[in-house]
C-alpha cells in the first residue's frame, strides 16, 4: 500500500534545484513518485511505508544542502 507525504523544503532557488531533488530521491528504494514545487517550497512524495518513511525522505533532501522537514 502506497502512502503520500508532504515535505517542506527551504533553500530551493531555481528549477535545477527541483530537478536535482527529484532525480536524487527518485533513485531511492521505496519511492514511488516525487513532485517538487519551487513555488510552494515543498515536495509531494508517494512512498512504500514498508521500505522508507517521511523522516528518511526529509533527511535525504536535507543532506543535499536544503532545509527539509515533514510538513505538519
Ligand atoms: Mo540552482 Mo539549486 O542555480 O541546488 S541548482 S540554486
């Protein structure tokens, strides 16, 4: 069963940031789909909760140099 989560991201300034995050997270086990919005400063992620978690996904984006956290 796939679930969806929203990750708030601070620090994206251009569409290359969007593409970098999308391509990096797309290659992660358990990720079904990711759509990053530069305008909304967030990412909508579909994932398999038996493989990964919103916290894991936010941590990975954070480690790319952005400030990312699971949306409240
Ligand atoms: Mo844009 Mo983002 O020039 O990590 S790629 S700032």
